C-alpha cells in the first residue's frame, strides 16, 4: 500500500504475467538492414520469462529464412518461433479443400514451401484445374501470374466459386528506396477482374493469431507492433492486449487519431520499456486525463493541453487518453500541434 493512501502512478511492466509475446518484425526489431537499438537485447531478455513468437505478414520468405535473419541480428530464434501468413493461409486452406489437392499459387517460396509441407500440389496455371487459389507477395509477381489467378477464379455455370485465400492485405511495403505496392495492391488487381474478395489469413485478420495461439499453447499473449492497422487492429480482433512502439511506420498523428478497433494498451518509445513499470493514465473528476505531470482535457471539440508534463511521452499518452475517451471523431476536433509532434524519429 502506498504511504498516506497515495495511489501508485505505475502499473506493472507490459511483459509482467505474459506467457507469450508475439512481435512484428520490420519497424519493431529491425529497420532496413540493421536492428533497432535495444530491440534484440529486450527480446532476448524476454525469452527468459516468456515464449517469444515472431509474427510476419511477409509471404515471400520461409520460416527458416526469417529465423536465420533474426539469428544474424543476434536473436535466439528458430523456425519454430516464426509464424508466417503463408502458414495461416494453409491452415485456412485445409478447412475448405481436401488434403493433397492441387492449388494455384500467386507468390513465392514462402507459400510453395508451406503448401508442400502440408501435402498440397501447386501450379502456376489455371489450365491445370486447381481447386483453390492462394495468393501472397513476391517481388517477381507479374501480370501473367495475376491473370492466371483471375482465369481460375472466374465463375462457371454449375460450379461453386473456387476458394481464394490471400496471405495479407498490406497495401504497401517499405523498401530502402521508399514505399512500394504490397500484397493488398496485387490482390486488388485480381479483385477488380473477378469482382469478389478473398479470405485473408494474415494481420489484422485472426487466423494468423489463432495459428500462434495453437503453436505456443496459450492465449495469454501480448502483441508488439508498429502498425496500428495490422499489428494492433489484429490484436484487438484476437482479444489480446497490444503494445505500440514508435520505431516504425505509424507516428503520434496516427496514434491520436486511431479508431477504437486499433488502439493499443501500451505505447512506448522502444522495446526497452517492455520490462519497465508502465506509467498509468488517470482520469480526474473534471475529466482531465493525467499521465505523470502531463494533463489534457476536452472542452467540447477542443483538445486543451493543461500541462505538457516532464516528457513528450507523458503528453502523448495523456492526449490519447483524453481524445479516445471523448468518443468524438478526430476530424471534428481541434488538436494542438504539440500533441502530434514526433519526438521519436
């Protein structure tokens, strides 16, 4: 009990009591070719008390290739620790077609490897009478591959529509030269041709999380991510808490504007804070949200900063708490610039 009845200002560290940590890769563990400062050390420390699973929407690489990359960065990771969107896609496939069926593939080794492991045949041609289409990203996917998928998926009288499973919906992927089209963009091309959508396996859909829960034998998990619309939204849909880290794609502006289905339970500057007590947000009697010495209150549609606090993180968390609790849409609010300043680039 705190002295003189004063309430504690900190909750337990985010890792406390978690049996499993599920973490995104790009933007959380590494950026470009190098590891993000402190990420490797923090996750290796986490393995001493929790199982760590590496969850990726990347459909181009096998689980072994991903594990090899993580090992090169200094992580204690094996293929058994890696959950990929192709694995989740194959799990969905098993539910809709018989074992050993022939499947048309749009994508690379990450997909074909998992199909072969599961005993499926695969082809690149609609003329081989596939019973389903599975689509994932690969750098060499071109018009001919997309066209074959469209040919296979076209409706035929007297035939039920072929199952179509896509690994993920990511519209873009970060590259060293900038942002490039992702699998969602390629899926959209096929969608335009066939006028229907696939079932999706990867984040933010739940199949990839269910695959992780089954792999590690527990739903007592915490998701670590840098993208609100995949990592955090997926965690919310899967019913597990999430930690948002400001080392990747989404920034304070996106965080403050996040809809209820993609709001994290924790916001940190780096994964080092995974092991540190978490500063609690408190709502005062007048509706002011306080984090540390930062205070933010809503006055109708106007967001008022009453105190900037001792650190930018205190202010960001207080601002999110006040805005999210208001129930008002972000586009109708007047938000001071100080709340969306990016101190973490």
